[in-house]
C-alpha cells in the first residue's frame, strides 16, 4: 500500500440555507498496490457520517476518519517560532549593550566638555589660545552628536524588534491553543490500474455555513428586471476560494422527513349555554401556491431541478473565506412581465401607490429575503419578500405618487334601533372618497375599501343605494374596488354606504 500526501483543494461546494456540501479533489498515481490518499485538516464541523469518496479510475475500498492531536502537525512551525524568538531576544540584548556604550560615550563627552571649560577659564587671564579652545570644544561636540545618533538608531531598531517579538509570540500563543485540539483527516484507500492517474473526490457535509437571498427589482415600462444576489457566510475554517459554487433552495432537515399525522378525535364536554357575542375577526388566510407557469431563462445562471428544490449555479470562480466574513455574489437576473396599476386603500394609508402584478416565470422559486426597489433609476427602499413559487403570482409596490391625491372622509358611523317591535339593531356606515389627478396625463386609479363579511346567518351586511355605482365586490373578502379613469387635472368624488343588521340579543364587540 502506497500513501499519497499531496495537498487537496476544495473543488465544488453546494450551499444550503442551513449547511453546505463540500467536495475536495486530489489526484493519485496508481500502482501495483492500493493507494492511500489522505485529505488532511477536515473542518471540525464536518459530519463524519456524511463522508463519501469516488475515484475516476478503479474503485474505493474504504474511507476512514482519523483524529490525532495537532501537536505533531504544528511542531515544525512551533520550533521555527521559538528559534525566531530566541534570535530576537539575542538581538535585543545586543542593542541594550550598544545603548549602554552610547550612554557611556555621552557621559565621556560631557566630562571632556567640563575639563575643556575649566582649562579655558584658567587660560583666559594669561595667554589665550582660541584655536586650541575651538579644537577642544569641537571634539566634545562631535562625541555628543555621535552618541545621540547611536541612541536614535538603537531606539528605532529596538521598536522594530519588539514588534517582531510580539507578532511571533502571538502566533506561538495561537498555535499553543490549536495544538491542544485534535486534527481530523480522511484516508481513502483506492485500487486502480497501474500506470493510470485517478481523480479522487471526497464529499462531506459541514455546519456553520448558509446563504441568504437578496433581490433588486427595477421597474421599467411594462416589465420588471429582477436581480438575485446571494450572501454566503461560512465559519468552517477552510477557504472556498476558486471553488465552483451552487446554491440550493432545499432544507435537508425539513424536506427529507415527511410530517407525522396525529390522531384526530371527536369528543364533547358539557358546558353552560353561552351568550352570543358579535365580534369582528380580521384573518389572513394562506393557501397552497399556484402551479408553475411558462418559465423564462435567467441571465447568467444555470438552474437544475432537484425534486422539491432547485440548485442555482453561480457563474465563475468565487471567493468565500472560512472566518465568517460575508461574501455577496451575483447569481442571476431575469425579466418579468408586469401589469402596472395605480392603487390606493385610503382606509389604511391616504396615498396612491404604483403597484405591479407579476408572475414568477424564473426557473427557480424566490426564497424569503430582502428586496431593494428601484423605479426610473431612483432607489425607493427595502421591503421583505416572502417565498414565491415558480409560476406563482405576487405584487410589488414601487413607491407612492405625489401627483395623485386621495382623501377619505367619515360621513356616518352610528348605531340605530329599528324600533320597539323590531328584533334587530342596525349599524350604519358611510364614507366619501375624493380622488384628484394632478399629473399631466390621464391615469386609471384603483380605489379599494373593505366592508364586513358576515359568517352568521342571522347577521346581514348590505350596501345601500347611496354607494357610487361602477364598483366590483369580492364576496369572499368584502373588498370593493372602483377603477377610475381620470383626465389630467380631473377630480372625482365617490361614496360608500352600508349597514349591518344584528339581532337584539347579541352583545356587540364593535
């Protein structure tokens, strides 16, 4: 058996929303005996049970996971750092000796200067010799300047040696912590024909890796350009630089396990007869998403269906470090046909919005993420996007329009008894809406208002004749919609009136 210790590299990575599948590759020279290929430094988060190996030539006989202390693996580097620290300490000691010599030279120059001053003072009353005085003072000055120069150079060198010592000590401390841990490696035993070169692949699942989608929606005339980006983050400790990267929409922990169905039981309990209380219920129902429609190609991306999920191939080599630094990668762009409309719901917000109705015709579902909106090159803001299946319809709002004004006025919100002999009470509501187009062109504005939907046979909700005609009403949710064609500068008023008849013995909650 021949052991092969060539360095392996990360060739492919499939990133899921909660983990990643990494594929390392290494080439092995086949011989008469089986070849043992080692994949060193597996990440601590790698799942040993997920290791799988494949050889392009011959076959894989076994895959073993070996754990051993890292002290042996880091011993050479530790020895180099300790030798470097000893050499730096010797250099620092030599600099300390040189500093003492420079200080001694400075003291000697000071003594000479004192002696020369005394001699000059003694000779001045007798026969002065300025030339000799000048020579003596020049010698002391040169000595002091030389001492100062040496101290300056020594200070610069000492600071540099302290910096190098601190760096080496920090690295040594880091290796000391790493040596206390164990290192995991995989050994793959490959049997292949002699004289051939086998490409050996090792795949495994790692935690501490995920990706999140981010979108940009740019509204143009009649369509919306949708750009998909991915923020990939991983803290496995191994670098994915230069690897081929694919993004999967699957959640392995959820998609692989069918739901458990609990027993459904019918039972009864004796209770006191309750009093009927009429309350309002605001409910948002969610239904299964629509089926797929005709798909359009996504520019710059390959999408591969994986049953319940899709794998999105990122174009080109990528750079993703293993220290948790986020990497923003461009995935694809697609153009979606859009039906634009001006819509307003003045009961909630007294503004008119530009809304686009879209169909996800991209070859992949849109996962939940942040969506940046642009219109006419202007940035409008960031909104959350919920999951949108392939072929499903969804809406995007591209900001409000200041040129169209809307106003909602409450005319009536009162309760009135029908009379002594009546068995019900009537609640009446009336509202007026004023819509004005200040744009220089005709526009169609959709105005929506909500009326209650009765879920009780003895409670009736009815529109009154005062309601402005030309509306459509959805029975299931009570949404009333007017579509107003307004010319430039035109103003229009609408009115909505309805009543709710409730039996007298009901306690009302609105």
